[in-house]
């Protein structure tokens, strides 16, 4: 239920900027699912993308090249949702909207035939997430939710609201800055990721997880009912391969859901898939490039997903999970 946004990228260090870059949390989530799920599962991925009258033709062709049958492209006379990413000299990204937002609501999913479904990706305020969960579970009691809180919502005074929301979510996944900020009034400033995750885990329902995304460190995950969590290293051990982290978290969530479904419900496999997908997305300042080789095999940024999974297993032999995919 995230949006499609067309971005401009600007850099304080003097690098040449980019214009009309396809982005937005919704699109990054979709490409994360599509990337890990592969061609065989592309019909299982769905979403709504609003095309303003100025939507770039190249961006539209890129979306269409992914071949996702249930991604509904809605045309309208409104402007495309546009934003600007400004990167300061410390590498910190600042974002602002340039045009009015075209958000997605439950009614949009219903109108476009996307309910019932197995999973819904939420990235919104806690109050808005609670409304969506209530509406969608009434329509489909079996639907699962993966939720990214908004950075602006991740303040200490909002911990109580998150505590009320988490029991209704299957995957709660803030990044480290968001998670530690939420807990900053009740934990020490130097609290460990284990302590922060345990705070959220105390509110979990059965068969759910808390996943704290840690950038270059990967992700830390704790499952409901378990005292000890699992640390999953990032895909790129060499951070020199990382070009632009925009969309890394959103695509992680898409890969996570694809990995969960393809592994038959293995949470460790899901988190591994999320790290693999995120690692691919952050290799460039745009969406990952999909090509097909002479054997008809899909490559994303010139590497098959099967090869990325093989590399990740080799880098992390201590991780035990069941997940097999073809090239």
C-alpha cells in the first residue's frame, strides 16, 4: 500500500544529479517481491500504481517489463507524485515532496481486485495502519501484514501506540534508528539491538516476528515466544559495492515476503531473502536492472537471484534455513 514516486536526486558534494528516477516505497516493495520470486511467481505480486499525466515513459516501460499481472496502472489527469532526494556531504538522505501525494487506501485494493490476498505491505502512521488492518481483516481474516513505521512516527511518546498495533502485525520492521528512538525513554542510550528488539517482541502475537533492519550490519530478527534472536549479516560485506541505499528497506520487505512464501513459512529464509534483495537494490541509484540472457534466465544487475542466494549461503554457513530457487 505504499506509493509510486518519481524522484530527482541531488547531491551536496557536487556529483551530477538524476531526474525522473522511478521510486516510492510501493514500487520498491513490488520489485523486491518480483526480484526474489522470479518469473514463475510474478503473477502472485500485486499493487496499485497511479500514473499522473506527466509520468515518465521510461519509468512506465520499466514497470511493464517486470510483467506482474496484478499490478494495476491507473491513469488520471492529476500530476504524478514527485519528490526530491537530497544527499548531504555526510551521505544522509533528506526527502521532500514536490507535488501532492496520491496515497493508496483499502478501497483502492478492493476496486482493483487485490483483495483477498496473502500479504499486505504497510508503510504509514500507526493510526492509519490500525485502520487498514481493521478494514482488511474484515474483508479477509487470513491476510498477513508487514509494517514499516514512518520515521516521523518513531518517537518515544509513540511507543504506546506501537505497542497496541504490534499484536495485530505479522512482521514489525523498523530500521535501527527508528527502533532505538521509539525505546529511548525506557532503555539506556547504548541499549543493544537485542534489548530493543525484545521490547517490541514483548507485544507480539504467536507466529510473528520483529525484524530490525541495520543497514550495513544486516538485520536482527526475533520470533514470538523465543528469547534469543537471529543476526543475519548484510548481503554486501564490502560496502564499496553500495551506491545508494534508497529503497533498500522497502525492497527488503518485498524480498522478505517472497522468501517466506517460497520457503513454506521459514522466517530465517524470509530475512535472508530480504537481505539478498536489498543488497541488489542498493547497488545503483535507481531500480535494479532486469535483463534476460541467451538461455532465457533473468538477471538483476547482471546476476541471477539463484547466484545471489548461493553467495549468501556461502558467506553465512551458520544460518540454517530451507529455501531453494531456480535460475
